[in-house]
C-alpha cells in the first residue's frame, strides 16, 4: 500500500525536480550527439538527418557525448541513491503487477483514471518509470563497453562483444526515445503534472 503524503499539494520535492530536468537535458544532448556518432559508421541501413543531430562532425559530437555522459551518469546516480535510501522508490513505484498495469491501462483508455493526487503514480506510470530507469542504466553500461571495451571484459562478453554492445546501445536508445515520445503525450494530456514537476505542487505558490 502506498502511504498518503503529508500534504496532498507537495508532490515533487526539489531534488527530484532538479535531477529530472538535468536528466532530460542530458538525454537530449546524449541522443542527438549519439545520432551524429552513429552516422559516422552506421550499423543499420540508414542514417539520421544531419539537421537533427548535435556536434556538426564526428569529433564535435564525441565531445558533446562524453561531456553529457558524466552528467547523465552522476545525476542518475544521485536520483537513484536518494530514491532508494529515502524509501521513495518502494513507496512510489511498488507494488506493481501485470494485473494492476492492465487494470490501470484499461481505466486510462476509458478516461476513468483519476489524477487528483499527484503524489500517487498509477501502475502504468510506475512500470513506465521503472522501465526507463533500467533502460538508462543499460545505456550507460553498454556505453561503458563502447568507450572502454578492454577495461570491461565481463560486461563486454555479457553484451555479445563490442559489436553486440553497439546493437544493445542502439536498441536501448530507440526505447528511450519511444519512452520520451509517450511521456510527452501523457504530460500534454494531464498538464497539471508539468506544473508539479516545475514548481513542486499542483498550483504555483
Ligand atoms: C528526456 C528524457 C526524460 C526522461 C528520461 C524522463 C523521466 C521521467 C521519470 C523517471 C519520471 C518519474 C520521476 C519520479 O517520480 O521519480 C518523470 C516524471 C515526469 N516527467 Fe519526465 N522525463 C524526461 C523528459 C521530460 C520532459 C521533456 C518533460 C516535459 C516537457 C517531462 C515531464 C515530466 C512530468 C510532468 C513528470 C511528472 C509526472 C507526474 O507527476 O505524473 N519529462 N520523468
């Protein structure tokens, strides 16, 4: 059972808002510079349009990618550590079950899912947010293999070698982009959540 919050208005603490927006910025830089790096040596039969990539050329894109990766990894760790040790991770994201997700998904599709209490995530949100946490972790780990392949032999072998890690990295990126697209639609459908993620509560103070 999730605990009721002390105040129904204060749903998103400051550390959460800060790490979330830094993370969103880091993801934007990582993905768009990553597309430019991919274009230099594509593994599939297509390239990304240059106009939506960052860095201008391979060297520039690598600089952006390497700068933002520290940002993403350290900021992500801070988010995870605070979430874990404050007990928030357990409180907000569990329990979650296939039955609960199906129930909330069907309620959402029928327009019957309430959003009055922003300190409570429904099971579809829980599973989506847990998924993206695991996906970004996989992106960082496969990125480590691509960056320092020799230094991480076990990780490399777990990802079917260097070439395998490129596919894992690409696939995890595609899933992250898909998450962000769905995430933005959801935010647009319930705009008061955006206000909460900016100022920490449903109404500005
Ligand atoms: C770009 C990568 C992004 C990722 C990986 C991401 C991930 C997440 C995660 C994991 C949460 C739950 C945080 C928690 O409670 O611990 C969340 C919440 C939220 N995100 Fe994002 N986000 C991204 C971008 C954005 C963008 C661009 C926007 C808005 C334009 C946005 C708006 C929100 C809002 C409003 C919530 C709160 C939802 C609610 O209270 O129901 N996010 N995001």
